[in-house]
């Protein structure tokens, strides 16, 4: 209960309505209360380019239904919001628009998991690739993120350096992110200019990777470039990870000069003081 004082809000979690999520919304809520979160957003996956193949319409309807049920059960205990993690909207803009029109979401997370014409780095083995091939993959990734953030119907850009956890964290190929400075600056300025939030993804803090996405210097750079809104997401796919790394993430934001953490309700930024 003591942690309630810390304004811990997890803006990025998955229930079993995501293809790779493990637990029900109810169990996520129970663990969130137990872990002392003031609230969290359920942000199940909707990969726009696999919309029909992986039945995302049904998944999103079910996710929303369960969140609304949990609103009644956990009222007064938890600020629970309904979100969606929208992947690759530019690859299937009709599906993106359709799914966003289905529900009144509190928050829309924007993600790029797959570079057009490539597979998700999760499924790609970088171990036997040259460092130059890995670097070129990352270059295409950041180009695609830049193109995607110029789209408008979202609130938060998630895990800016997503492939790094696989290329470097899992497959041991060093990524020199200074090579992409201009592109990343352009992404961060676009977010700042459009009034969007940047996520500090803390999933790497509770697994062997040990790093956030992005690393702290990019959060500080976002602030320098005029960014105001930062959110923290554990990206938990299991109830046992909900809120993982969020408290440590708040310290990182503070070190980067942010006094407030953001969460979204009805697509509006709400500020929580970092204590
Ligand atoms: Zn993601
Ligand atoms: Zn996620």
C-alpha cells in the first residue's frame, strides 16, 4: 500500500487477448493491486498488417469487454484504462482506422515491430550476420519509425530502440546508435512538435538485457528537443511482470530532468508528479 504514494502507473501491458500474452485482465488487475500500482493501461496488440490473419478485431473487442468488466470490479482500487498497441498502421491504414473507430480508447500506443519486407527481429537470428548487415537493418528500422511517427492518430511512441534488445541483447552484435543520431533526433523532434509522448520501456530491466528502450540519453535528448510527455511501460506479457521496472523508470526520468510522468485517459495527457 505504501507504494500508492509513488504514483506508479504502467502505461503498457498485455493480457491473454494478445497472441503472446499469458494472463486474463482480471489477474493483471489483482497483481497490479498487490504490487501497489495506482493504475495501468491494458494495451493489447493489434498488428495492422496481420489484422485478419490473426483475428485482431475479435481480440480487441474481447480485450475492451474485459477491461470494462474490471472497471466495475476494481473501482476505487485501481485507475485502469483501455488502450491498444497499434503495430505498423502505415502498412494497413484501413485496418488501423477501423480498429480505432471500434472503441473509445483511453490511449493509443504506436509501435513498429516489423520493417516493411522484413520479419520481426524477435524471429530473426542476427548471430551469423555481419555488424554492417545489422547496422543496415537498424537504419531501415529508424527510417520506418520516422515515417510512422508522422502519422497522427496515436498518443505514445513505444520502445524506440526495439530491435536492439535482439541484435545486441540476445544475439550479441554491438549496435552503435550514434550512427543514427540525425534520424533519431528527427523522430524525437517530430514527437515533441506533435505533442506526443515518448515511452520509457522497462521490460529490459526485469530480464537479462538490463537496459531500457530507449536508453536514458535519448529520454534526456527528447526533453532538450522540446518533448513534454513521457510514459513508462513494463510491456508485461505476464501478470507477474506488471509494473516491472516502473519505479526505477521514474528515477531515470527524474535524472533526465522530468518532474512529471504522463498517463492517458480519453486520449488526454494526465500528469503525475514523480515523487
Ligand atoms: Zn511492442
Ligand atoms: Zn507491447
